[in-house]
């Protein structure tokens, strides 16, 4: 968790941020995120693949909070940055995966209103450990 805390404080640009862990009565976002990506984990055979999977999952999770009419432009920007411009099939696949994950978030995790700020993936020989930094409060309702 120390690595993740340093990462989050660096992103926020403040060393004064206090991170809290394992609050009683609050579900662990690491467990939520693992459940969220569970249908896709079998396709991630390497550490690099799992890192990409969780990165895409976090993006999809957070995109689900945006108004639908704004999502497609951001998805297009993500694809332009992260996928080879000449590989139309990879672009279509990325769009489909993001849209599928967004739909999964809205359908199966609709009661969870926490944004994911960052994550840390640590791996050992046979397993991995996920740490997640997220908001505690509901994000502002930007759908109005």
C-alpha cells in the first residue's frame, strides 16, 4: 500500500493527503475491481496483460459516471492514444471492450458510486494482489 500511497500523492500533487484503509462497513474497492474484471482475467496471461486489463477496467468504471453523450469522444481519444491507428480491428475491439465494461458497471455495480483513483498490482509466482485507491463519497452527478 505504501507504493500506491506515494503514487496517489504524486498524482494529486500534495503530500498532505491522508489515505484511509479498510474502513469498517465499507467494501474494499480492490475486491470490487477484481470481481468487475473476473470475466476477462482468463484472457490476461501475463503481468503486462493484467496491468492493461486493470487499466482498461478502471477507465471503463470511471467512464460509466459520465453522461453517455460525452463518453464516445473520450473513448475515441483513448483509442487514438493507446491503439495503433492502422489497426482497425484492434480499435474496434478496444471500443467494444470499453463499452461492454461500462455496461457491466452500470448493470451489476450500479449501487457503487466510488471513483477509482489508481491501483497497484503486485504479483507472485501463482497469484496477484491488487490495491486500489478510490473516493469515499459519491462523485458529483454530472448527468444532470
